[in-house]
């Protein structure tokens, strides 16, 4: 009897689960890394005033990739001075000429796409299939899209004339290093602003590789400047009096600190902060598609995604079915070497982030949720975490309220549409949400009632340069992408 | 003996009702000649709490009204103001406004309400979009109200400033808790009486009177106020921004000063845009 049950259970699983092992399929393109990366100020690579460098490691094996310049306040001053000088010409250049530089950047990035994808995967730990098929092509697409806006400023705000703001300070996170850079640079430059940008401490390499492209594109010196380092340099970039505007993507905690830091100024701000998205599955949803969407929603980029579908709300009548299919599905996710083309989940970005994930997962167990982890072998070196589900999660659990930023899904159930809306909106965040149902009118009702800036219906984690992205409530303000995103980089006259 | 006039007890308009301050405090208001006029409710954070609760309750219903309906209600409010403009002008003059300015302020205020009435069913087409994404998805962006918005009105012009700040905020379906001018609060009391007869559902606009010094920090930190629209000095701006950081409130400061409120540049689509969220929805295009 017991044997019979086991066979039935095995049959319901995906048959290719553990029948054979995959051969390694490493991506071998040369990332063309330098041993040492300097700051990029005034169109030149320059040594930091301090003479200090820090190591950037590969989170997949903890080996050093390169030394990165450690910027200080004096370097930030130089970067702002260079940007401010460059603005005189850049801000008044005819839009059609400005646009050509952006088109060039897009094309040059496409030329070197594979090299950049490998560099991104080495530096950040994300699977090569994602950096190759998503991060790099999408970054190029952002430059291409915004390039075409540069000579169309009169169409940005109906009834008003728009002008560039000046120098913009930008700080970006480590989860999509090159893509976030493109999201920030492209609209700022298209609207005629100059930029001082700080990449995340653990993922500076592709920004500095992009600086090579900016040189090849002959972008005028000082239009874009990169300063590298940790949080205090980020604060210096955000707080610099030379910034007409600042844009930040990162945690809600740091975003609030920046808002306080700038409280006494007139600085314009864009904040793209954390999230705790509800992914809502109704009983009439196409269940197999929904399961794929849930997996994509939470395990894409190891869950290091501000808009990740980290709270699954599933209708009670199909909860057992969905959870069982999910468990089967995550058993066959491949965790390991990010450079392997078959890898689904790569390395956690840093030791620090790994310990954050572990701490929150431990709180989930302690608070009484039931944990399921896919049985998978993790590499001995490097930072890894297995795909993890929690069932029996309540709304008060920390794992249902706080952003984990890892491959951890908290599952809650609901009975009625109203309950789903109530639970989905019961969060301080409001970045994104997902809805799975076959009923069109229900999709539109959910989309109207969910307090989130992006709603994915019968899909998840889709992005496009023409599609505005940004949050409600404590997920921040301002939009990136589309015509709407341009308004955050212009003044109205 | 000549008849003794019946004087009015000023009450603030919260949740569609006229109430005294929850803390039962008042402050004395004199007219421009220095003569005693009335005891004005000195609203405190308890009144703000009640007003925010009322605004939050009224919010979903107001946001669900059709844009056409919101437009007609704003137009109806303009009708109420036009009909009682004499009374409003007298109240402004009594508290020191030049008659010409008071009259001009009233006509501009009524016209401005009509301006925003007309926007109610148009701004979505200008601020929203269908987005040409590079994948088989239908993708569209629509503006939605933020929720409860705190308005802090200028002292000059007290009524036109208040109207100019409330109208763009409610046109898109937000609800408002407003602090009236501290120096000239009485026109806001009259405005409350007009709101009550304008078909605007109770709780959509709530008007408080009181001291800026007490109320500004409370507006800044109330977590259920999603955005602030304030005519504020440098210190108040900093306090509002600091408080706003705790719950990532959107903060917008009113730009006009003095006579600039009379100009057409003190109104328009940009002020509506500052108090909407943009929501983007994706759906696959399939068989």
C-alpha cells in the first residue's frame, strides 16, 4: 500500500526530475575584465584621491575578480564639477544630436552583449541565461528607446515647455547592475541632463565596462561620471549641493534616510524602493501557467528583485493543487554555477545578503510557518540558497511583511475576491502585483483595486523601456520608463 | 431698541458634519478693525485623526464615481460659490482684503473650479497611455488617485489659495484634509457650508482651522495621509519633508505667492498629475 502511494506520487512529478544528470554547459566568452578599475570622471579613468581600492569578488566562488577604486568626498566633488561643466554644452545641444550618442551606446552595447553578460554574471552571481537574455539586451533597449525621445521634448508634457534640470545624482542597487544603470542614465541623458552615478559596491564592473563604451561612443567628457564605493559615497552623491535632482533605487530604509538627508533642500527626487508583491491565483486560473508564473515571479534572479512575487495568495479551493505542483516544479530547478547555461538559480549576491535571507527564513520557521526546500546540492564555495517555500504563513509573520530579497516564497490563502484584495493591499509596500484568472472583468477589477504601480495579469516580471515602472506607498515615487518616466528628469517652464 | 444680530458659531466641516474641535479648544478671531468676531475651533491632532478617518472612508466611493459625475459635482460647487459670492467677498473684506482683490479672487476661484471640473474626465487621456512593448502583451498605464491628501493653505489669499489647492486634488478622486489659513480662517468656514450643499459626498473634503505650528508636524507624520500639498515657509517645508520620509509621503509645495494665485499659471494639468499614481497593467495577447 505504501509502495503504491509512492509510485503514484512519483508519477505526478515531472518525469525528467532526477533521471539523468546534465553535462556542464559553461558559457566561455571572455568577459575582458581589467585587473583594476578606476573612477570614470570627466571622460577619463582616474585614480581615486585616496589611492585606495577594494576587491570585487565573484559570489559564485568567492574569488577576486578585480580591484575597484574607492571614491571619497573629493572624488565626488570632481565628478560633480565635471558634470556641471559638461552640462553647458550637453543641455543646450540639439536633441537630435544628443539622441545619436544614445543610439550609439545602444548599438555598441549590443555589439559586446555576450562579453557584458559574462561580466555581469561573474560579478553579481545571476544565471548566464538571465544576463544574456534579459539584463544586457534590455539595457541596450533602454538606451535605444530613450535615444528617440531626445529630439521630442515638446511632446513630453502637454501644454508645457520642458527643460533639462542640470546634474543628476543617481545611486543604483546590485540586483540588476547594468540594467538599473541603463534605466537611470538613458532618460536622464535623453532629456539633456548630466549624471554622477554610483553603482552598488558589490557590482561595479559592468558600469565601468560601460564607461569604455561611452568613450568609444565619443560621449562628451563629463556628461556621465561613475564613482564607486559603499554607502557613504552613495550618501555623498545624494547629498551633494551640485545635484539638481537625485534618483535612487534600493531599500526603503535607505530611501527614507535619503529623504531625511534632503529634507531641507529643494532637490527633486525619484525613489524606487522595496516591495512585497502579492501574486494572486484564483481557482479559475490556468494552473500550470500560473505555476510557471509563480516560479518566475519569485526565483527570477534568485529573488533579488524589488518587484518579486514574494507573497503567493492562492484561493483555498486550489491551494493544495497549486502547492503540490509548485513543490514538484522547484525540485527540478537547477541551482549552481551561474555561468552554466542550464542554471536556473545562481549565486546569492553577497555573504551579507545570504545571512539576511537565512535570518528571515529562520524567523519564518520560528514563527510557525512550514518550510519546504527543494532537495538540491549546493556548491561548497560561494553563496547559495535553495528554492524555498513557506506554507501556513499568516499576515503577521515577518516573512509575509518584510522584503527577503531571496528565493523564498510565502504562501497564504484566501476565499473571496474581497479577501484577496484586502490581503494583497495589507502591506506598507506597493510596487507590483500579479493576478491569475481566466475572467477578464475580474482582472480589471483586481487591477483597479490593487495598490501597486505595476500589475501583471496572467504573466509576471515583464519589463519594457516603454512601460512605466514604479511604486505606490513605501515602494517609492516617480516612474521609470515610458513617456511618464521622462517627466522625472525635466523641469517645467 | 435696535435688533441684536444673531451671531454665528463657526464650526469646522469634517465628515460632512459641522463640529467643534474634539479637544473643545478655540481661538479668538478679530476682524480687520480689531473688533471681536468669533471663537474659531482650534483643531488639534485629534481632529486631524477624525478628518483623516473620514477622508479615508469617503475615498473609495469618491474614486469610483465616474469622471463625468465628479466633473458635475465640481461644477455644482462652482454654482454654489457663484450664488453666495457676495457673502464670501464680504467675509474677505471684513478681514482686511481690498474689495477689488476679494471680488477678483472670487471670480477666479469660481472659474478655477470650472476649469478643474472640465479636467475630471480628460486628464486620464493625457497622463495615461497604451505602451508599445516589445512582446506579445497589451500594456496600459492609467492614473489613479493616491488616497488621502493633506492640504495646507496659504494665509494670502486665504480662500482662493485653499480652493486652488483642493480642486486639482479632488478632481482625480483623492480626498482631502485641509488646514485653512490661520490668519483668515472664516472664509473656509463659509466654504464648508457651500461644500455641504454641493453634492460633494461627506468626507471628500474636510476643513480644519487652527494653528499651523501645532498642525503642520501632525500633517507631516500622519501615516495615512499619502501626500501633502502645502503653502509653506522654509522651516515648515523642512518639517513636512522630514515627517514625510517616515512613510514615503509625496510632498508638493504650492509655488504661487500673493497675486500669482490669480494667474492662469496657478492651475492646470500638472497639479492634477502631482496627486495621482500611475499604474501599469500587463496582459498577454493570445488566442
